[in-house]
C-alpha cells in the first residue's frame, strides 16, 4: 500500500517528496481528542458522504473491507488499514460493502497557532494519511479502552481519553522511520540538548562542531531534516522563547533578560524579538501582565 503522511508543524503547507505527500499543519497547541466509536456495516451498507466535516476523521478497519474516497483519491481498506480524512475535504463511499465490515473511527482536531505560541519552537509529528498499521492489535486495544471510558464520569474520562489518544499518536508517528532519518534525528536531539544546556553562553559554529564531534555542515543538515531550522536558528528561537517566559514571570528589566538568555546587546535582542513576534519585549509584557 502506498503511504502518505500528515505532518503537524508550525505552518500550513504541502510538501511533495519522491514517494509521499506531507501535509504540514500547526502542532501548537498539539492535536487533541474529541470523540471515537465503532461501526458495523452489513453487506450493502456504505459510509455516508460528507463535506467540510471540520475535524480529522481517523478510520481503522478491523474486519471486512471499506470502500472510501476523498476528493480524487479512492481506497479499499482491509483489516489493519488506516486512513485519516481531512477536515476540509469531500469524503464519500466509493461503493457499498460486499461483506460485513467492522471499523473504528476517531475525531480529533489540531488547533491553529495562537498569539501566545506563535513563533515558538515546535516538534513535528508525522502521521500516515494512508497506511497499514504495523501493530494493529495494539491500536484495536486502544480503541476498546476508549470505548470503556464512555461509562466513566466525565471528570475521569477526559484526561484518560487524551492519554490514550496520545498513545495512539505515538504508535502511528512515522518521524523515526528509516535508519538514516533516525540517525539524523538522534544527532539533532544532541544539538537540541547542547543548546538548551548552554544557550546562555556564546555558541559558535566551531564550538558546536567540536563539542559534538561532527562537521558543522552535517549538524546543519541533521537539524534541517529533523527540526526545519539550522542550529543557529534554533539557538535564536530558544533564547527568544526563554525571554518570553522571563518577561511574564519576572520583573527584570529588558536589558537583564537579554543578557540572561545570551544576548550581548539589548538593542539587538529587542530587534530580533520584535522581528520574530511582531511586538517589542515591553509591549509583550504589558499585553499579558496588565
């Protein structure tokens, strides 16, 4: 089965690769669970046609065969096959079921960027739009556990539902697939850890290369593949994110915050902060503290 991927990131775009399409959508706030259930179709039944549902519709077939389409794409989904239908697309039944078919469904959303999170560093989540689940029994059990929560008090079920949904996302996450991609991600995570430990200090390309024992060009390639930014861009983003936190949680003057997060010159810090978030540090503090 050809695989396609949905990518959760900080902007909306479609990236075409050799053998997959990646849909990039906001991941902050992260995708969240809405509802789920299961459906049993007899031979002759078919999935309803719907347009602009407004939520992601994840469908996992457990037995039988489901014939679905989305816009120009059409699929035959057998046991263990999964598809994620998009919120703003047209979904339809290609034909009626030829045999008894049982499938799970789950609705979830991925909220758009909010002013508080806009421009912040985000980890990417890659979900298969169409795939055969590698461990279907584990996925089936997660759905069954979600079903059992329907009888629990809402105050209890709410958090457990989100927890199970996260487990499902982790099961489906394709971001570590492939040996080279996994190696690149591991190197990128080393860079990320180093920056988080030393961001208050001067970090040059040479220091990063010497500390991690890789040529800087290779470090840059790993970060671009994994995080979409260079090490220098990540360092800047991380420093600015730390500055945002300090603006809200301390009464330190801007000059002290700039120095604390690694900027030698406060005017340069103010210029970079304003360019990234569209507002000056003082305006940001005033917006959220008064």
